[in-house]
C-alpha cells in the first residue's frame, strides 16, 4: 500500500494535480489557500488586492513580530472595503482549482488558513473530508484533526484548546495520527526562516504518549528546526511545505 501525504499546498494546484501519481490514496493536511507567499510577495490574495509593496511591508512587520503594527496596517487597508466578500471570492477561485486537482481517493482535513464552511461546495466525489474523525486506508486506521490554535496571526480556522483537545480525544487509538499543526514539541514548532515558534498542540502530544500511533503526520511549520522526531514508538514527521517542494511525503506498508 502506498499513500502520498501533502500539507500547506498554498495555491500550488499544478503540483497538486500530480501529487497522487503512483499512489493508492492521497492525504492532504490542509492549508489549501494562499493568502500571502512569504517567499514571493507577489503571490496570493493579499498582493492581488493591495499590491506587492504593501505585501512587502506586512511581511516585514510580521517577521519582526510587530503584530500590532501589522494588524493596524491591515485595518487601514481594509477600511471601506467588504473584507469578507473580497476574501471569500478569492478563496472560492482557489478552491475551485485545487479541489479539482485532488485525485480519487483523497482524504483531507482543514488547515488554519482554510474556510471549512466552503469545502462542501468544492469537495468532489472521491474526496473525503474529516475533522475529529477516522478512516481506514489499506487496513490502517487514520485519524484526522484539522485547524489550528489561537495565534497572533488570527487565521480563519483557529479553535480553542478545549475544542481542539476534544477532536483529538474523539479519535481514540489510531495507527496514523494526521493533523495540520504539530504536537507541542519545540523542535517541531520552530520555523527557522520566520524565526518564531508556531502553535503546537499539547493534546496531540499527550495522545501520542498515551496511544503510541505508528506515525504522527503534520505540516504547518514551513521550515522546521526538526522535520522528524521519534516520541516513544511514534515517528513524528513534518510532511513538508508542499507549496515550495511540490513533492508529497510517501508512506508505504
């Protein structure tokens, strides 16, 4: 059995259309939407609406952890605009392309920048969306936990610690624990380019220690200090920043 796993697609529909080649199934761990490309500030919803110069500035502020100034800049740019309508329209365009690129079967969960309420419009036959739910793939039980935890970035799909922990608990024992964000381990949460710790989940870490899945797979941290780590019997793997690599992580058994 061969499963390809991707995360942090961020608008790379061309590579996504090839991601399932040679695999029995594709697993996607979220963040389909590209709001702003930190490597190329000309790409994404933000520069489409406000231009590259403003994108350069907001990346500079966020990278310097000047989040209050970044939020004030964003407020000034959105003033007088229907923010929700503009973002939703741009996201719909991206989702139409990206969901059409999914092979069958695909098992997908949400990232923190995704908008879950829109997914039913675009998920085609052969794409199964799971959040706090399990699926059997080739005789192994995969558990899926979507979204992120509250952060200074205030991305669209952030839930409380309690809600997130409840989704993890609902999975029970699984062979492969799939989430968008990593377990709360410093080496797995630190982004070496953004120079900051991203939010990891203590509930995921507790579940790994308590139930010992074979694998814990995740994304979210684009340039992690450590891409993989063993916790007890569990191999924890950041499956990679698919938007930049275009290469899925391969799981075979």
